[in-house]
C-alpha cells in the first residue's frame, strides 16, 4: 500500500495517494516517510493542522528529519503567523542539516518580519552561497532569495552588492513565467542601483 501510495503521489493523484497511504499506515504506523507524504498532501489540500499532525508523527518516529522541521516552520509562519515558533523550527532543521537552503531562506523571511535585518541578510547570504545544495541551480526560490538579499543590501546602502544580487535574481527569475512579478522587482531594483552607482 505504501509503494502504491508513493506512486500515486509522484503521479499527482493525491486523493488516491492519501487513501493508499492511510491504509498502509493502519498496518504499519511506524513509517515516518509515509507520514511526511501525508503531511505534504494535507498541506497541499490547505489543511495545515492535519499536515502538522502528520509531520509531528513523522518526527516522533524519526526526529532527524530536518525537512520536516522546515515544513512545520512554514505552517507556523504562513498559516498561523507565529513567527517565533517558525524561527525555532527553522533553526532546529538547520541544526540537523545546515545545507537545508529553503529553510535558511524562510528563516531569513521570518527574521525580516521581526525587523531583524542583519540576521535576515546573513541567512539569505548563506543560502545563496550554498546554492549548490538547491535542487536545481535555476530554482526560482533561489532567485527569490537573491531578490530578498538585494533588497536588504539596498536598505543597508550597499548599492554595488545590491545590484549584483538583483542581477543574480533577474538571471534566474526571468526564465520562469510564473515568477514574472519578482523578475520585474529584481529589474526595478537593479535599475535603481545602477542609477545610483553611476
């Protein structure tokens, strides 16, 4: 049942995947990976509390699942607006896997919400430095991280470094039509920085 559930999940047939995983988990409730996938499906269904329950069960079975702390952090930050809880979860995930770059980016966003600009900037800078750990070098989330870093560098008055960050963001984001508004923001930031540098 678990393998069938995984196959359905990979094929994007989420209701069937969830049904098979739930049947499998009734038989083998100690499969942490299956609980993670159930959490991911529930998250995609806009059921954050059910997703969080599945993620917590996965962590009970395997507390070393760094990515699950990231997922729980996202639920706290995005769905519940609990910035402090999100930060704690992101930090825990990064303790387990310092190269979990998406968690590092989201930690930077959480720090920004608290007005902790330098801490946010450090997280973004580390995430782009560790870009080889992104799933794909042209990942639009990496472009978004460059964009966030550019904005904080601009805020700090570091025009040349901000321009460089905006260039990196634009180079990634312009090839993703769904991220056109962010590419536009990067282009506008770059134009501002080039206007000030000259």
